[in-house]
C-alpha cells in the first residue's frame, strides 16, 4: 500500500517528539561506528551479520521503533524491519546520526578497548568485571579466567540486568565484536555506564599473551 511506501523522514525536533515511553531507538550502523557516538538510549543492531535474528530475539514486535540508519539506505532499512513483522515503525532520523551530532544534541559513546588493554587493566583494577555475552555453550568451551556469562539473548530480562554490579567497571566481549556492542548498548540504556567493549571479541582475546583462558573440564 502507499502507506507502507510513505515512510516518515523525521527532522530532529519531530524525532525527539516521537520518543514515547515505550519507544526503542534502533541504530543500524555498523557496530564499530556505533561505539564512537550515538543517540543516548539507542540500541545497536548493525545491519550485518545475523542482525534479523538478534532483532527478533531482543526487540519486541509491539514496541514503537525509531530508526537511525546510514545515509541512503533509510527506506530499505525500514522495509527490512517491516518485513520482519515490526508494524510500529514511527520513522527514521533525516540526515542520520551525523545530523544529530552537528546540531549539538546530546550524544553517548562506548569505550572500545583492545584485548591487550584488558590484559594490562586486570592486575590494577579492583572493580574490574569481565562479562562474556556469548551463549552458554561457547562460554563452556573456553572463556577468559574469572569472566561471568551473561548471554546476550537474556540481557533484555530485567532479572538478568539486575545481576550486574553497578559499581563494577565492566569489560564486555562476545565472539567477534558484534554482540558485545549490542550488549553494551542495552546496558547503557539500563543505566550502566561503566562499560567497555572489547574489540574483536574472543577471537582477539585468545591470541593475546598474558590473558588467562579457562577451558572447563568436560563433565
């Protein structure tokens, strides 16, 4: 229908007015771009990898959604979300994140660190907490020593979120660096601001000297 084709491009003030109590702002730029700066409270679901699976696991279909997309793919991004069954897409930000930033609007960011930096921080940070957001199976195969497992799929559960330590400096990793950015964005939205994203995930970690890996014994 023509209504579906007519997608709302929202200027900044329209975008701000469209944010309701149950609105989720979804940023579909690449995870590595997202961490450098984003609209506070938005969730990263970069349109690469298995994005549609993560969308369906983490974002309820009945929520109001506003999209922040890379330039020139706004309409196809909206259509991709509609095709997944998201009916309440209230529009996308015209000019994208760059436009928001240029307008001097508040922004947030996620600190990216390398696996080497994690190895350097571990001995000196008493409040350091390592969060592995991979699946239980991946975690049980091998993980960083002393890491806690908070699988990404469960992070939207308020009970799970409540288990995180607000006082801790959280270092978050996944397999390759995509899921950890989603996880960090969810934690930030929930008010945990001491989060750091480990670039390259476990793939980078296991090649890093001085980072102890635990390989649990097979039960």
